[in-house]
């Protein structure tokens, strides 16, 4: 994709990976709109990053997703890039999950990580297809390829988003819309709660690495360990997932 002169909507761009991408896109000469549920976090992002446009929006609501599409395309009709970045991660033991009384807690991960990016992609695809240049960037995870057993729904949502992204890319291959997948490894953000990803890659180095991949025109971009995981054999996936479970199984009760 071209890296300058775009108008870019980044979901969940108020913190972490989305904000790091927003800062880089702004610096490269793009108009950038970020969304999130918490107004105060969006405000902090705007203070830290002058020029950032913000919009409060809860992507778990179908009506709010449609309202976001309508608001962006009315107020910024030149919008030509969607980054489906918002996501949540929940770790739990399937032996202690109170799904009888609180399935909604578990379903939320499916709604935020799958339903929202699917819906937004399908809303924007025809709008973008009429443009000269456009792109949809979906943020999946290395865990789409090597499941993290203590976050089983999360890993499955990212595998689903990877599959959807492949289908979207093929369907849009005769249009101007590029479809790009970013599959991060663990990155030091507050994903899942403060302190859970401190072992991850430093955020700035990771974001710079992904921008290098964008500059090189890659359609699937990993970083660090996720580069190999994107292309791993089935036997290696089994070993990788089992080793990860051994090392982390004490983190859930
Ligand atoms: N960090 C990692 O190790 C890692 C690894 C692989 C993939 N990823 C993926 O990278 C993406 C960004 O994660 P991150 O690490 O940057 O985590 P983060 O710092 O927690 O950022 C998540 C962002 O999503 C927003 N968000 C969450 N639920 C939302 C909803 N229902 N509606 C609208 N916005 C919502 C959050 O803002 P509000 O809470 O204010 O809504 C925040 O801006 C996610 O898709 C994640 O799965 C992260």
C-alpha cells in the first residue's frame, strides 16, 4: 500500500499497537482517525499525538459499528484505509469457567475479535472498491497459527480472522483494495490487563518492523517469533503449542 496521503481509520487506536501505528501513519503524512470505548484514553492519545482525530465507539454493538461507518464516510469521505486492530484477550481454565451464569463474558471475545472486524470489513469493502487506492489491514496474532492453550477462545478468534482475511484478499484481488494481515508476536502492551505482556517485544521496535513490512509491500507481516510461526509445519505447530502450554499452565486456575 502507499504509505502517505491516505485517510486511515484505526479501531482500538487509543493505546498499544493501534496508537503506535497511528503515530507512524501521522508522521508519514496521513490523516488518522482512532477509535476506542474510553473517552479519557482517547483524549490522552490525542494530547500525546497532536493531529490525531478520535471517535468514541464500542465495536461490540452492531448499531455502533454501522454508526461508525456512516460517521467516517460522511465526515471523511476520502477515507481509504481501515485497520481492524481493536481486540481483547481473556485467559481462563475450561475447568473453572462459569459459562452457565456468564457466557456473555466469554462471548465478548468472539464479538470484539471476530464479529467486529468481519462486519467492518464487509461494510467498507464496497466503499473502498470504488477508490483508486485502498487497503484493509487486519491485526491477527502469532497465536492464530500456534494456539495459546490458556487463551483458547482468543487464539481461535485470531485463527478465524486469519482465515477471513485470506478470503477477503481473494475476493478483492480484482479491485484496488489491498488486504494485509499483521500477525504480532507478544508485544509489551496492556492487552489482557496491565503486566501480562511485559515479556513481549518493545512496542516501538515492533511497530517499526511492521512498517518496514508495509514498505516492502508484504501482504502477511510477522515480527520476531511470529515470522516463523506464520509458515510453520503442522508438526512444529503441535510442539510449539505444547511447549507454550507447559510454560504457562500455572498462570490460570
Ligand atoms: N500485545 C500483544 O502481545 C499482541 C499480540 C498479538 C496480537 N495483538 C493484537 O493487537 C491488537 C491491539 O492490541 P494491544 O496489544 O495494542 O492491546 P491494548 O493496548 O489493550 O489495545 C486494545 C485497543 O482496543 C480497544 N478496544 C477494546 N475493545 C474494544 C471495543 N469493544 N470497541 C472499541 N475498541 C475496543 C481499546 O480501547 P478501549 O478499551 O478504550 O475500548 C484499545 O484501544 C489486538 O487485536 C490484539 O489482539 C496483540
